[in-house]
C-alpha cells in the first residue's frame, strides 16, 4: 500500500471509549474489556508530507488519539499503590459476615490517583472473572467492581442513588435514603461485588452533623456490604474521613478510623538522586511512545527535563497535559517535534502556571536540577 494514497494501518481500529461513563456498569465493562490500543506507524516528516490529504488526516487523527491516551505508566508511585491495594484486597477475603478493611487514597490534584486506581480495578475485575466466571451461582451477572463518582454537595441519598444507577436498578423515584441503601445492598450481593470505589469523596456533605452521618454510613457499608471500600479524594484527613481529631470515647467514629488505611500519592521530587532518576525515567518512557515525524532520542530527557519539571511542578497530570497539547500542536503545525518554543506557546492548568514562577528562579540559579549528580 502506498503511503501517498493511504495512511499506514488505516484499517486498524482503536477502542471506542470516548462515549462511555464509569458511572454505569456497561461503561465500566467496555473499558475493562477494550483491547490495547495499537500504536500508529512512526513515519518520518518526509513520509508524512508525501501522504495524500485524506491519508494524512486519518494518520493525524490516529496519532492524536494515541497521544491523548498515553499511559498509565508503571511509575514507582503506581507500583507501590498497586502493591498495597493487592495486599489489602486479598487480606479482605474473609467470610462475608466480617467487616472488611477500608482504604482512603489522599493526595493533591493532578497526581493520577483516579487513573492509578482504575488501572488496578480493571486488573482486579479481570482476575475475579477469570477465577469465578462472568455469572454468579444464582445466574446473575458478576460485577466485581463498582465505581461511583461524587459531584458537588452530594448527599447520602444521592450517594445511594448513584450506587443503584451503576447497576441500573429500576426503582428510584420517590425512594428514601434507607430504601435506596437496601436496594444497593441487594445489587452488591446479587452481583458479588468485591470492590467499591468512591471517587472525589471530598464532594460529599462533610459539614452535616460534623461528618458523623458519613462515618455512620461507611460503618454500615463495612458491616453489611461484603466488599472493600476504596475512597479517593483531596484532603480527606483534614476533612474528617478518618475522623483523626475525634475523641476515642466515640466508639462509632473510632471504629471507622481503626478500619481505614490511609494511602497517599505524592508528586515527583528531585531533591534526591533517586527522585531525579525516576523523573528522567518517566520522560524517557513518554518519549519512546511519541509518534512524531521529527522525534529524536533525548528530545525530552536531555533537552527539556528541567523545563518540563518547572512547567508541571512534578505532577504527572500537568506533565501529560503538556505532552498532549504539545503533540496536538506539533501535528497541526507540521513541526513534528517538541521543544521549548512550542511549549511556551500555550498554557496549562492555572495551579501549575502559578507554581512554575518560583521553580523557574530555582532552575535558573541552579539551586534545582533534574540531572543526576553522579
């Protein structure tokens, strides 16, 4: 097939995951079962220019889809988190009448907490299906994982309704909080769900009764739902998910604290040799996956390591936003490479843009560097 008339591997199809939601079981299943994306063929700038307009358009679209969905990467943070989660989930396989230990994953925005948990949950889902099959002994569909995303000012009733929505439970209109909770429990039991993920937990009504209502509800889930509760959020300790400031005379809240393991994800740090090497390894991995006509070895690691840390402040979410937008612009403008001039032509999240000012001075005066010192 001539590259002048058709894009390389034009018939290769990427999984269509842009129109699904993890708030419904079918969307979660499609994400879990989707085949791995196939990397577009790496063409030189000269070969790209020889493509016909229609072939170039297809090739550029495939590259954009590829770059927009890079990862997840097996960073040290992700590997450590997955190790902890496997330990906790496997240790929670007691008989169903025993309360399970819960997990709270805390950290700043833009650290990849949700992506890391979703990747783990997909692996857990696949393992459970391999071990036990797609249907339960009663003939119901098996759903090892349920994921719920919170939204602004979510109440306990909204939370229970979201659980029912995930399983497509029909009875919701006019139901009470208690009734929705019972229906959710029925779905969990029927589908033999073993992992409940609550993302953006900080959106719940924390001020209501000082957080006691939430603590009671989580205790109810831990006692009556035969699953592990995994909460993801920002500032969970400060907001009271573990009730760290409570008096231990309050047995209900103290019990929640005793059953919950707090895990954290942190941004990359370059204050140590190990941290600098980890940062550069991440850039090397990203660089290897880029499909740009003028890509060259060391484009990110040798030329832009300090700059990319300055722009992203070590947050992988901000780094990947830089990479995605940079690749999009490099393809659209036909520059087919990433460099400082291109990155300086656009902004990313305001938090990273504000924080970079102080880092820029530190890098300029050589008080900071991402280069190994030995």
